[in-house]
């Protein structure tokens, strides 16, 4: 996978969309393309399960607390990665407000078993939304709310070749996402081993220099 999109752990908060936090390095802090000033998202994430989708699937026959208990129990300890970027960059609009965003479509095969298990737990068929990561927006606090391929087609039609080229150049897409030097795989076993080493050697020093295992684990934990 592109080495600046990390393997992602599912983050579940009751009553909210379920997301997988990601680290995306190297993007410019601000770009101006297609006549709009875009600001880079401070936090990148892949939307695993929109809140509206799970609540609609459950209908009115289940209390909200119980519903999110089911979701949390089903997704606890799950991972989405690896997440791989595609070449497809799109511009998204919201019809109800002046919001525009730039997204990159991604491949996230880990969503398939997650949705299979959620469908069984909620007793309702669920279809993963188009997998994408929002990179830039005219309003950093707003989400785009795309839950289906139809909504993606209606609100985020593919850019023309000229627009695509301009946007990719403006956001340094090729430099950031097409680096062929992959990171070594960051697996749960690797994280467990690093956490153990950090706990064992906490406070130790090596020839006068503090051991950085604790800080290294904290960084990797944010990136996975």
C-alpha cells in the first residue's frame, strides 16, 4: 500500500459515525485550485459506518443505547487496514449548503467482513459506503455525508482530465501517494511487541540518551 496511508483501527463512539483514523503525510497545508481556497483537513479518517445508516437499518424497534452497544460489541478490536489509495480524486458538493471538498477514493477490503458481521448483528443488510478519505475542504468541521454509490455519482462526479491534473498537481498527490518505498507492515503483533518493550524499558537510558520506545509506540498507535 502507499506508505503514507497506514493500517487503521476502527474507532467507535456511541451515537457517532464509526471512523478509522489515518495518517496522511506530505500534503500542503493550503492549496488554491479550481478557483477555490481549500484547507487541508487537520485529521484524516475513513468513514467506516455512517451514523444515519446504522440508525436507519435498526429502525424504530431498538433503543439507541442498545443499538450502539451492538455496534461497539461487533467492531471492538477490529482493523480496517491496509487502506490503499486510488488515482481517483473527486470534488464533492453538498446541495444544502456551500460546502466543497476534495476526496481521494481508496480501496479498503477490510470493510467487507465488518459489514457482513454488522448486518448479522443488526439483522439488516448493510452496504459499505464508497471508501474515501477527505483531504481538503472549504469547511473543516463539516462532513460530506456520502453513503452510497448513487450519492457519489450525483455529488462527486469524476473531474475532467484537465481538472484532475490541476488538482493532483496542487495537492502534490503524486509525491505524497505514489511513493514506491513501502513501510514495513505494522501488524497487531508488532504493536504488542513494541508496547511490551516500552513497558519493560520505561525509564531506562542508553549511554546517556533516553530510550524512545514509549514515544515510538505512542506515534505508531496514532498511525494505525
